[in-house]
C-alpha cells in the first residue's frame, strides 16, 4: 500500500516514507513472495500449555549444542596419534603419554579461553537435550498425540531419539579417556556378540582389533557431520508436519477435533519462544559455568587395562548397562554347531533395547487397530481416559528405572550401605514384578479417576453442608460443576473392545480370517475390557432432576447451589460468542458433545478438513 | 701399591677380598635397604604399656599373646604400621561384627596407639610406621601417582578416590579425609579386603607419588562443583534435578496464563 502511495506521488503518503526495514522486506517480498508465508505463519494459531514446551526445550538445547559444538571443533584434534601432554595444569596430566584427541581435550579445557565453559555447556546440553526428548515423548504418548494423523511424526520423533542417543554416545567417546573407552569396549563386546557377523562388524568399526587407531576419527565424522545433519533434516520435517497438521490441544470448552484454540504465533509465541530460548541458554550456561561435568583428566587417557569403580555411561544409556549388569552370566552362553551364541550379552544389550524401540515404533498402529479407530484426533486424551496406554507408559518407565538403578548398583551399595549382590537380586526380581505391579496399579488408578469424574459430574462437589428436611431426613448439599468442568469430564469417548463377525457364516462355513480377527479382538479386550462410560446427557439430566435435590437447590442461598457460573471463559479467546459448546449451556441440557463447528471466534483456526 | 701388588697372590688374598666384598655389600645394604626406621624411639616401658593395653582391649579376639583365634588373625609379624593404621582410624577395636570393620573416632590417643604398635612390633618384625618425609605430598609427583593409582587402585577406590563397592556389603572407602600416613600404611599393610602393595610392588617413592595425587584431588575441580566426583550417574541426576527442573519450572511459568 505504501508503495502504491509512493508511486502516486501523493504528498501525504510521501511524508510517511517506508522505513528501512519495510523497504528491505518489500525488496525481499517482490522477489520471493515470502510475505505470503510470513502472513500465514504469523497468523498461525497454537494452543498453549506448559507441557507443549518440552519439545521446545529439546529444540533449543539442540541449538545450544550446535553453537557450543562448533566452538569445540575449532580446538579438538580427532586423532589417536600418541603424544605427550606438556602443561602445568592439571598436574596429574603433566608429562603423560596420551592420544592427540585426549590431549586436545585437556588443552582446550585448561589453555583455551572459555574452553572449559564451552565443553561443560555442550555436555550438560546433551544430557538435557535427551532428557527433554524423553519427557516430550512421554507427553505425546500419554495424551495420545501420536494418533492419526500424527503417526508419521511420532516415527520421525522416535528416529530423532535414536539419533540423539547415537549423537550422545559418539560425543561421549571422543575425548578418548578411560571412562568412555570402557563404554566403547562394551559396545565392541556387544557388536562381537552378534551371531556370525559380529567379529567382522567389530573389525569394520575399529579398523583392527579393539581399540585400534581408527575409531576416534570415525566417531568424529559421525558426531559432527552425519548425525547432526540427519537431526537437522528431521527436525525440519518434524516442525513442518507439526505446522501442517496443527498442534493438538487439551480438551476444554470450545475445543474440538475441527478447530485449534490458542494464540497467534506473532506476537505471542514469537515472544514466548524467544524468551524461552534465552532462559534455556541461560540455564545451560549457568550449569556449564558452575557444575563440573566429565572431568576427563580425572579418568586419564584411555588404556584398555584399567576400569575404575563408578564406571557408568551417561544417563540415557544406563538402562542398557543396567540390563547387562542384571543378566546372569552362567548358562546363557550357548554353543550351537561350534558357534557361540552369547545370550548373556544379546538379551540385555540387543533384545531389551530392541523390544523397547519396536514397541514404541509400532504402538500407534497397534493401538489404532485395537481400537478400530480411523478418525483424526486433534483433542488430546486425558491420560486417565486411556488406562491401558497410561499403564503401559508407567510400566515402561518402571522397567527403565529398575535397569538404570541396576547400572548404579555400586553407588547404591556404598551410599546406602547395602550388599551389591542383594541389590542385584532385588532388582532382578523387580525388573519383572515392578512393571507388572505398576501396570496394574496405574490402570486401577486411572479407572478410579474416571469413576470419580463420573461421580463428580453426576452429583457435584461435596459442599460439607448438611441440610435437614422437615421430615427429619438429612441430605448433604452437592455443588454442581460449572460447564467447563462438566465438559472436561464428559467430552471423551470410552472405546469398547472390537466386535468381530462370527467364526461361521450363515451357512455354517468357517470364515476365512476369523482367527486373525480373534487375535486382534483379544488385544482389543486387553485394552478396553475394563472401562468406565463417561456420563451421558441423559444421565446428567436424570441426576439433576431428583425432586429432593431440586428442592434443596431452590432453597439454598444464592451462590451455593444454582449455576452461578453461567458461561465462563476458559482462558483467552476460547469461548465462542453465542457458541454452541458447553461454555454457554447449562450442564446436562445440551450435552457436552456439541461440536465446535460454526462460529469461528478469534484465535480459532479451523482444521483443514472442516472448512467445507 | 707396590706392597699390595706384591701380595696379591698371597694365599689369604681371596679370603680378604671376600671379607671386603661382604663388608661392602653389607654396608651398602645397611645404607640403602628400606629402613625400618622407627618414628618414635621405643622403650621397654612403652612395650609394657602396650602389652597391658592389648590384654585389656584386644586379647579377647586376638588371643592373650596376639597369636589369633579362630577367624581372627594373628598379629605376630604384622608390624607397627598395621596397628597404627587400624587403631588410629578407629577400625580397631572393632565396634561390631559386619562385612568389614568401619572407621570411627579413634578409641586410643596418640601415645597409647604408639605403645600398642610398639608391643605388636616387638612380637615379630613387620612394616614400620612411615616417616613424615615418606608421606610428604609436596615431594611426590602427582602425574606419576595418577598413572599408578589408575592401574592399581582406581578399580576399587574410583578414579579420584571417591570410593566404591565391593562384594557382600564390603566397600573401598573414599579417600578424601584419609591422612597421608594412613594412605601409605594401607598400601603397605593391606587392611581387610585391600591387597598388600609391598615396597617391591610399589616403591616407597611411588607410594608417595600416589599420596601426592590423592592430596591434589582435594583441591576441588577446575570446572566448578565436582558433584561428588561420582561420574555420569550423579551428573545425570543433577541434569534432571537442576537443569530440567529449572527449565520445566520456566515452561510452567511461561504457559501459566493459559489453558
């Protein structure tokens, strides 16, 4: 518009000349039409919740990783050539023989300005990066955000987790110290345990018998080039899919599978994300500046002989180390036709992580099949409403925790004055019993919470007020829930186990595919056998029309019984003006399943399919 | 010289030479051999006091003449260093039966400990208490000490001496608080589960290097708080407790106004 005025030579418009920024933007826009994209993204609506920021923590700690890693590559020498360290500090290293990789690590820590800080920021960021990825995945899993249409993005995310683990492990090994060398030796052992190709694979990786003089340069290439390159590409895909499919949202009045309720990206999220980036970078710098991490000069340059007490991997590999420590040795090394099959290594180091990642990778498809669900989902589940899924997540967490504790068995033994053998046996039992117990308890807790929701919706909050009727009957007054509360507790559907066609058709002929159907039905029964039906509108109406209750409510003073809380806004821009949702309806009258179609309020964005 | 040369074929010459050789060897040995130098001069009175203390406090288990009883070792020949280590760290007299005798505030003062050591040393020769010079960390080389520690000690005591677990509830203690003299004595005498590192295995100078390395570790970490020097497990715990704790706190704060 400004340009048009400029061309017309309008005097008034001439006075308001476009600013330098405006001109630059215009220059760019004329050549790239980027304005369309900016406009689209700037008006993009995102729902808001703290748990949606876990992925953001991962993204920003990755940026910190790239920045600090760039600094480190300037001073790191990825070579296994033997050199002698000359330097006054640390005194314990002076004059020692070591690889150039180790020497340059110590050198950059003590002689390069800011080197120690950057190394420590990099390592802390790596721990936080993977930690936030795992927490983010728990959020996605527990809220069912992996369901259609986001299965692909779940797989992309899982791939990134595996890449992040690989990035962590390759980076951890680079300084070529005793601690990481021990870890590398375990990897070597695991690789060699793979039947038939193991020893060939090990020689391929190390270029000779372990440790050789090839592995550090190879890990370096993987660590600074291949893995981060793949990660950046996948992050771009992950974010693109997130924008394309729009972010899921927690249930609430006015939110449906056909809209997104939240704030626009500009200015709200741009401000929030920028702020969060600086908070994250600040916390990571603070940690790097005040908390020592991975002091490799304490462990010394790598030498295959020593293994010091307290040798553990970084936290995200602890579960594999723990599984290895829990696995009994004798009796699991099978010799078949002259070939050794070391199940004592294959089970904990290959099969256990294999089960974990296979389960995570196939879960969205398994669950969809067991639910018979082909719908798109944009409203997230409350974890309690899917008891089996939530219980599986908790069971996985418990199994992870037991394995991680097993990897720290020596520290537990010394710090709590326990016998290390006793710890091992307790954890061996717990590895099997713990997840089952956690599954059972979590499932029951979820079902109980659902029942409590039902109870609350139908009968209201206990008010503690006891009323006596003229007839002598005592009744406790219950305060009805406000419409938002009712919506939250009744908006979901409770899936039923699959129903399949009978084994015989009408003419008594065995039906093809029955057995497969029956198997899926069994899985479905496992998921949805125990269920609590959310309160229906009819039940709500019935619960509220008890003569006595109405009588009490009529008699109670204003502000206690009656729906004092008419339409309530559930945060910014979420209630539609004159909408059809529960926000404006009396609980139980119109039923909570009214769809959010129609009136598209400010800050609401229709989903692609719903535009009609 | 002429006189000497004249008599070199004397039939007693080999005998004289042999005597001279023996004298030289003996003299050199006396000068260079690891001295069983006594830190304090021991008198018979000390030994008598030590014997009384022993009979009152130790004989129940170790026997009236320190000959040992079933399951309890004889102390004949363990030397003053062993007694000084066990008693001055409070491990002996043992408080209770357990996987291993644990350190506690010492029960005897310096003189009583010295008397006990003198008494046990009088029963049979054994390693003596090291001199102050032998355990002086400033005279050691921490770099060599670390290399030795890494190959001989770190598998139980952790890379910087933070301690570690052994089987059946036994453990290698942390060495942060252990005195230089006690570290040296432990290597020399191998208390409890610890192996003996005698002077042929790790020479006195090397022992001092190790002491020097361990003392240097007490100065703390260059990178900030050492977090117990326990390695990746404590680092992971802190990453979650402090790092993710703060970041999730910030996320809750940022997202607080909505949903």
